[in-house]
C-alpha cells in the first residue's frame, strides 16, 4: 500500500507525560516525510499553542480544537466556531455547578477564572501561554472548550442535544476535565474534509491517537492506531493497537506498516 497522509495526535501520542518526545519519534516522522507522506498534527489543543512543536517537527498542516479548525499549509480548510447561544448556556451551567471553562479562539485561550488552583494546574499541565480572562463578546468566536472540576455524573449536564457529547481528557494532571465534542465537528470529519480536498482515499491515510476524542479520526482512515496508553474503550474504534507513547508507539506502528525500520 502507498500511503499519502499521516495524522498524529499530540498529548499521549507524540508527547510523553513529561511533555517531551523521543528522538526516535522525531526521526520516524522525518522518515515518512522523506517518503512523500504529508503529516498533520491533529489535536484538541488550540493551534496557537502548538507552533513550537510544529516547527521542531517540520510540520505545516494541522487539525486543532478537536476538528473545529484545520489548515493545509497556509490554507484554512475547516473553520467551525461553536454556536454563540450554546456557548453561553455552557457558561451558565458551569457557573451554577462550580465548574470552570477554558474556551479557545484562534488566537487565545479564555478562562472563566485564572486564580483557582485547578485552572492554574491545567495551564501548567498543558504549558499554555496565551491565557486571558473570558470576555462575553468572544462568545461567537469559540472553536472549542474544555470543562474542569466535573464529577463522573456531571458531563450529562452539558449534553444539550444529540450533537454534543463530552470526552474525558486523557492526560495525567487533567483529571476531571472534559473536552466538549460536537457530532458534526470532530477530528474525523476534519480528516474527511482533508482527504476530499487532496483527493486521497481513506485507505492511504494513517492516524495515531490515545483519547476518546480520537475515535472518529481513527475510524476515518485506512490504518488507525490506538496507543497502548489509551483507555480500553478506544481500542474498539481502531484497526490497530500499538505500544504506549513511552514505548515508541508511533515508531512501532509505522514499523508495522513497513514505513520505518
């Protein structure tokens, strides 16, 4: 099989819990690029927080905000802000239940508070740099959001319709945090749009991920790899299982496809 595209999640897939990646991972990515395979970073993170990593890995195409915004080189191919009224409902629910929100625009991460320890811990965990207190006038510019301080029974409070579900953040230090995912806006749909744009069949695309926000992406490609550190429930959505991020999961998955040695 000739492969054309590789989609890589960041946290728990490229990056280990200490926020570093291995030289073997960097070399594997460079190796597939040499073979003509284009690499996308595909993350729940806002794109304004991944510039450094993208530069280090020489990657120029991205899917961010769990699929709400995507760029192929310098061309925007997906731009799907959340509905303003829905965002305001999320804010009201959070205020009534002692939850906190981080809401991501194209340029900034906006928080309902910047002083609570759970928020400062979130910022430290993900090494966020462009942080401000939320302003209501930004409600129509929100591309994605993460909730903090939820108990296991509380995600249902935010599932306001069939189009919305919450996905637990699968990163140490971000327990009790959930990404807000839209059924019609997710990594998988963004991957579909990229495939259509570039006229590449899904069989020629590969993806690696470790969280439940990756399930649609893993199903949208011909070769989906769930990392060994992924939650058990993710494995049913992936064609392949590889080793953990701490055990060269990307490298070993690409070896399985004969793309690295």
